[in-house]
C-alpha cells in the first residue's frame, strides 16, 4: 500500500513527461508522491513535516481523506458529512495543516454538495450499463 505513492509518481514521469507541461507534471508528481504525508511528520513515503510538504499536497491530503470517508467503498459504507467533518477536524495538527482545516470548514458545505452531485452522476451511470 505505501509504495503506491512512489509507483504513481514514477508512472506519471514515464507516461506523461512528453504529454503534459512541465509545470503541470511537477504538480501531479508532487501530489501523487506526497498526499499521504502527515503534518506532524508521521506520514509516508518521506516523513515530511509541516511546511516541508508543499501546500498543494497538504490540500490534497484533506481532499483524499474526505473522498475516502464520504463515499462508499467495497470494504465500507460512506460516513455522513458531519462525521467526515468531525474526523478531519480531529486530525488538525496531526495529519492536516491547522490553517487548511480552517479553510476546509469554510468549504465543507460546498464539498458535501459537490460530492453528493458526483455520487448521483455515478449512480445514473451505473443504471445505464
């Protein structure tokens, strides 16, 4: 599981280096490699801490967890938006940048709306096939 960040970064490099602008590719590789780093330094793959983690990867870490918790997976049911919010807030300063948690709280209703809209689109697609 922990190697997926490294494999993903290498795959982006080998597959898209001639298809994306260098700026977009660098952002994509950074996000792919570092979206499981934790604000307190206990994440992976490099154990980066605080501002050693780029802002885009710190943002994506929150979004990744939000998506994982707010949506059904084969191994678990989705949590309610309030439960997702409580969990993410509980990880402020540990997994997530406290300043970004404040931004998350400002955007949480919009995130829930977008997530619900995308869930509905997915269920419509599933009924077509």
